[in-house]
């Protein structure tokens, strides 16, 4: 696994995703798919994904 993978990022959350190798990216605010939705969603990412916003967990 890369040192900058999502699993080691402070914006990565695994508590609400059922898959063992996935989680939510909380870097940006949630997005809404339609105007009628009253609840936003965060992108689901895999533990070994990465991006340019990585921030190590403490």
C-alpha cells in the first residue's frame, strides 16, 4: 500500500461502509445527486485509492 493511500488519510472514514476495503472520503462537503434529495453523500473510495489531498492520520 502506498504511504498516501486513503486508508492512512485523516479524511477517510470506514464506520458507515459495509465493505471491508472501502470507506468514505470526507475531504469535500457531501454532494447531492438531485435537487429533491434532502441528504448528501460522500464519495466511496477503496482503501488503496489515493488523491492529491492526502493528510496523514495522527
